[in-house]
C-alpha cells in the first residue's frame, strides 16, 4: 500500500508526432479494408464479414481522428505563440 509520503506528482505527458501517427493508422485501416474486399465471398461464407466492416469503421473513425488532432495541434501552437508574445516586453 502506498503511503502518502511516497506519492509523487505525475510527470508531464509526452508529445509526439500525433498527426502523423493517426494518419498512418488511418491509412493502414483503409489498406486492410481494400485488401480484404476481393475475399468478401470467403468472409461471407465463413460468417466473418465483420472483419471487413471493422477495417472500414477504423478508417472512417481515423478520418475523424485526423481532423481532431490537426485542430488540437493548431490550438496548442496558437496558445504557445500567444504565450510567447505576451512574455516579450
């Protein structure tokens, strides 16, 4: 059990290339969707069509994610520029 004296503050979150990561993941989902389309009959015969539609859903949600992280990245840059402008005399 943790004692109160042993608790530490959480470190700052790491920022990485979020837009590139989400874009890459979205591309992978769409490539998987397109790669499975020729085999749709096999998936239907084996009751596995949800694999195809999962890839399409992942790609579609990835597009939403790209929009979100681009807006977030722009807001972070605007806030940093505003902080830099207000700190210079």
